[in-house]
C-alpha cells in the first residue's frame, strides 16, 4: 500500500524530534555525572585551626594515626597513648580548586605530631619530682620509702634479710620470739605519714619524661645537702658522730676548724652537712606497757639504835601499772616520747625501816657500806668512752642516798659535771663523793653517821639518767669503790 507523501513527512519529523531530545538528555546526564565525580571525594584536613591540606578520604589520615599509636603502645607496654592529633577534624570541601595529595598531608602531620603517654606526676611541697607510669606505681614507691621506719628497727631495709638472734644482740637489737612479737603487736598501734605534702596527679607526659620507679626513688632518697647543728652528748667522739650521720670524717673536721685534734666536750655544738632525703617519714606509735611502781621506803627514827644502824621492819612490794606511751620517730630517730595515760593495776606496799638516830660522830671506820639500798651497778670504775670513769654508778628503786661511813660534810652544793654533790671527809685519809643528786639533805660542816640519809638520787649535771655517781678517794686519789664496799647492811 502506498503511503501518502504528506503523512510520511509528518512521521519523519516526529522521529527527528525524539532523537534530538534523547541526545540532549544524554549530554545533560553525562555532564552531571562528570561534575559529581569531580567534587565527591575532597576533604580539607585541619589540626586545631591550621589547614594542613586536602585528602581524598579521612580514613587515610585516621588509619595512619592509629598505626602511630600502635607503634608507641608496642614500645611502651601497658601504657595509654594520646597526642595533639586528637584535635584533627575534616571539612567536606565542595569547591573544585586545590590539589588532593594524601602523602603531602601525612608528611605535614608527621612533622607536627606530638605524642604523650598517660602518667602520674609526683609532687613534693608543690615541686615536681618525676613522672611514673601510673598511680599504683607511685603509691608503691612511697610505701617503699616508709617501710624501713615501720619495722621497729631504725636501720632496717625492705630488702634486708631478717636478723638472727646473735647478730641482733651484737647490733643492740632485741629479737622477739613469734609469741612475744604477736603480744607486742597487739599492744602497739603505728601510723606513718610524710612531713611534706605529697601529691599524685594523673596527667600526660612526653615519653622521655617518664622514668622507672627506681630512678625516682633514688632521687628522693639522695635528697639534698642540709646544714645541721649537732650538740655533743656523753659518749660521743668525732668518728661516732660521723658514722651516726653518715658523713665523711674529713668533712666533719672541715666544717669545724675550731676542733683541735679529737678533743670535743659535752654540750659543744658542731656543724654538720648531711644529705637529707626529699621526704621525711614521721612515725607515731602508741603502745601499752606494764611497769613496776617503786615500793618506796618509810623511815622511822629510833633513838635506841646507833646512827647508821638500819633495821627493816617490813619488806615492801612493788606495785604494777599499765602505761600508754606515745613516741614519735622522724626518719627512724626518736624525737619525742611521753606517757599519755596511766592505770594503776596493783598498789605498791612501802618498805618500813627503822633508822638509828643515836649519833656517835667522829672519824670513819674505814669500812664502807653501800650508799643505796638494793643498789645495782650501772657503770663501773675505769676506762669508759675513751677516758677514766672516776667512780661507780648505781641505780635503785630506793632513791635515798646514805653516808657510806661516818664523817663530816666538807662540801654540799653544785659541782661542775657532778650537779648536786656531797663530799664527806672521814678524817682517816678517805673521802666519799655522791654526785647527780636531785636533793641535798645536809649542809657543809654537818657530822654524819654511817647509814644516815644525806640526799636523794637524781640526774643533775652531766648525766644520762637517774643514778648515783659514787667515788671513794684515798689521800687525793680515786679508788675503785667496789673493792671497798661491804655487801652487808649498814648496821655496825
């Protein structure tokens, strides 16, 4: 069938229009895809407010950062890592300008990255002493410093083996049995603290700042040099003082040019330069002890007995009390000790003694009696602390001092070194001297009989505790009193 020409022309035009539309649509869609492809993956990288460059994908930077963290965590085992990279942020950049360069951005980051580790800072009185890996490590370090001063032995060390009994005796340390130790601990409460303010601060630090606990401990114990004034005590000599304070003897001499040779005297002040640790340990101890209460003596005058004759009517009995004692130690040195409470458990019974008052003054018999009742020798006549001890020291629960033989009081008063002192002239070539008394009951010129009470035991003068210093002098020369003293009573 033949199609009319007019109709064919119309159909051909329609086809041409459809074809043109399709071409235009394809061009438009292709252009949109091209533009989208050019702007979809473009991110600006900022560190704080600084633009570092443009990358195709933030994951490129994030993966690089995590790998750096893993490297540090492998190097610093069990420590947490952080850095200034935590302030990284990314901005989706819609513009088409600029160059995407992942490697350039990572290079800039490598130059600007600063890494930190989480750590614990130790401060003493506000000053930073060091950084350790965590608070637990810092706490263990501090306990290590306290440990030597909580064991009851000033020179103990946490790493030192326990002392054996014989070794303890040589060092002047009483080694308790297990039962004794448990009983003592039950009556003992100890608290320790540092004199200085110590702060443990959780913070961050650069890897090179964090040290081992042993390095920080060594720095704290080494401390710093400090000038110290020391007062010479009885029994001291230069080498003993140097050893006690752990300083070289030549340093001690250099600090004290006024000391000639080895001569020092009690009460003299010396300048020491000692290393003081940065931390000072204060240990406060509360302990309860039972101690005897002296029975005491009641003297009954009896004029039917000759002066110097003493008769015990009834024997006394010491009492018993429970005492709570507080002591404070600074770095192991006792600085304070006092009784804070007492409880009487058993009252004492006094000894009753008859004392003859029928005087028979005159020259001594030459037979010397003990100057105290139930006296015990605490220090003998002879060489002591590098020099001669001119008498014998006695201690006793009975504090009354008795004339060792009859005679006349030639001195009663204060005598250098001896404190309150009495000298009796026995008018037979002998004299006796009684030193460190707390009370003098006679005066110069008094006639005294053997066994007569002349004073009270004390600790005056150069004394390290309550005792009697007793001398026997023959024709001006000191004798050993123990060769003369009778162990019998004062009765004649």
